[in-house]
């Protein structure tokens, strides 16, 4: 195996990213509500109540029963699998926002720059947009509480701006265009949150769809995107699930059914009791069953994303391109509790059509090691070298046409694409992590807004260039913010920095439609390699169609 040499900072960024993504998948906070004191009886529940009652009535100091109950729930769940979690009612809306197809709020995208909340984009038609908020405005206070200064965190701001549709919130705004400050009362409304964030033609015959999670509306969004691309002449599709951490199983099953022909198996699940056992087969006639398909995945593709990848791989319907997926093969059932909180209890394991479980190993009660699995993969070299991945011969399975696949820890791609180390230079990381690129693109957009808004999306993608003068201004901004760049690796990072800057300017103008076509064309290495693999995808499709016809 080739030796991998990286600087400490090059190692740290994917490690930090891994920890953040895993934290999102595991939902690692467990809070609960105090139970009413009932007469002691027999069994563990009565035992717990008896202990808590004794503490409340007799302990030498005052106690917080709520906190004690929370700790008890947290430690109890730690003894189960890593994906059984508890979510307090106060955090459910934020947690489920990306799955429900929308959220109740004022409708802005924001960033915190120089300890100030800056509006990056006001969503057209939303309360903030209708009240006159625009890119570059600053929100200084919410309900009289300041939002400027150190110690501002995005999650805290989001929780303060969210609320039930129809409820009102008062904000203090500084407007960029007239440099004036005013108090505005906004009425919160339902804000759409699409999960298909990009859908466009890569060539006259190749379409591209990126899905970031499997939410309530994902199937309808996906099918509409498919139809729109077919209307534009699409004959082949690249379906991008890189970074997709999962979501609702039903959404994954319906999307897989849209792409699979016949009545082949999509997924099965098995629990402790028969009521949790289930098989889902394809059955509905889809609009994209007979065309070549490539699916992109990486180490952050998990759960529902792996259901789709496993179904398409085992049925030889799609060529899987990228790196080994996360490896979550446990099914959670949400249980709403009396106080509105939610227990997400693992009730089954799911299996791909060939019968393999892709759940990676874990030891009950040792969730810390499980959470650091991606870090260990990176340090082991798996992100860069396919041969560093250990495959268990005892977990060999066969696809529809007899190809060998493996269980026991994620979906292995049919075609491996190593992590692009040029996206992990000190220069690139420092400029992005310290929000220098975000501040620069905001300033550039605001200073050239009139000229930029005269461009169509097609003209912007084709003609707009990030010039040397723009890059010199970026370097100067970095120095002014005491960012010491590693100049030796800046030339390596330059193409990606330019693509990111142009893409962020495009996002300010057209949302995600202005970002992904620009960024993908330079910095999505897996996508760029997949463009050359449609001969293999077409051959795979032909062989699977022939096998199905002879069954």
C-alpha cells in the first residue's frame, strides 16, 4: 500500500468533519422529563421511582429532579446501540427541519461574520424578504436581546428565530443599502426546505440530481427533477448521495422503486418480534427504469442513502462510484412521549436484497469508539487507497448477475474514487474555516450587485471569471484578519478556491442553482470521474435486464 503523508492540519480537517457528521447521525444529546411520583411497586420502573422519591424527600441538599432524570435516561441509552436516541421537545423542530420539507420561521439564510449575524439570503416570498430584508443586512437583536458580540452561535440564533407559523417576533435590523437601523415585527410562516438541492444537465444527454437527505417530500422532488431532466433530453443520470446522512426509509424505498424495474426486492428488515419484520419490493412503473444510472456516495452517505445504494447495487441497476459508505443498518421507530419529546428506538436491522447487513460493528455501551470510526478510517488511509479496506470473506454475497459484494460495514463502491487531497490544503482550509471566503463573496456581491443581477444563470456560469485582482483582494483580507496562509500550498488550492468563490457568488444570486454547477465542474472529483464510466453502467444495466428477462 502506498504511504500517505499529510501535514497535521491536513489530517485534522477530515477528522473534524467526521466528528461533526457522526454527531449529526448519532444525535448525541439525551434529555428527559421528570416522571410523576407513584406508589412503589415491583420491577425496575418502580425501583427507579422509589430512588428518585427518596432523593427528593431526604437528600441533604436541594436537587434538580429533571436533571437527575435526564442523566438517568442518558446513561440508560448508552448501554444500547449507538443509534437509539432521545430528543427533547424543544429540539425536535430543529432536528427534523430537513426531513419535514420545511420549517416555521422568518425565512433567511445567515452567517456569523466578525461576531455579527449577517443575512446571506432572504428567501423570496418569506416573511423577512417581504419585510425588506436583503443580502448584507445585519440582525442586531431578537426580542430586545442583542445578537452582536462574542459568544454568538448559529444554533442559538436559529432556535430564537424559529417558532410556530403565525407567531410574531421582533427583530432589530441594520440595512446595508441605506445604512439605517429599524425595528421590524415579523409573522413567522412555513418556509420550504427542499432536499433536492441541484438538478441540471451536465451534457446534452447526461443529467445530474443531488439529494441531501430523505425527507417527507423527497420522492416528489426527485420524481419532478427526473421528469424535468427527461424533458430536456436526459438519457443517462448521475444521482449524487455524497454527504447524505439518511432520513425516512419510506422515501428511500419509493425513490429506489422509481429506478428499479420488475418486482425485485428493495430492502428487508428483521426485528425481535415478527411485527417488525418486513420486505419491500419494487412494483410501481417508474419513469427512469431502463436508462444507465450512476450513484455517487462517500463515507458520509448513511442509513436511507445506503438502502438506495444497496438496492441498486444488489439488483445491478446502477454503478456505485465513490468511497465506502458510513455503515448504518439499524432501523429506528420514533415514539412520542407525554411531554412531546421523542424516543428513537432501534427495533430492527435492515438487509439489502442479497441478504447482507451493512451495519458496521459496535459494542453496546462503547459509543465513543463507534463515533470515531470515520477518524480511524481516515488515519488508516482508507479515504485514499481502496486496498486498505478490510473485507470479511465470511460476509460475501452475490448480486443479481453474480457479482461479489460484502456486508458488515457500509456499501463498497463498484468504482473507488480517493478523497481529493487538493481540497484539504492549509491554505484552502484556513480561508474557508475562518469565513474569509464567505466575507469576501458577500462584499463582492454587494459592491457589484447591479452588474451581477443583469446576468442570466447561463451567462454567469459561462462568462464570469474570478480574476487575479479578486484573489489579491482575498489574500489582503486574510492578512487583515491575521490569517497566516501557507503560501506553499496556495497554488494547489487556487482552482478550488476560485470555484468556491464563484459558486458562492452564484448562490447569492440564484440559490443552490447557482452554486453546484460551478463548484461541481472543478471540485467534485467523484462526479468528474463518473462522467467517464457510463460504458460500464450501460453494460451492467444490459446484463441485469437480461437476467430479469430469464427469471
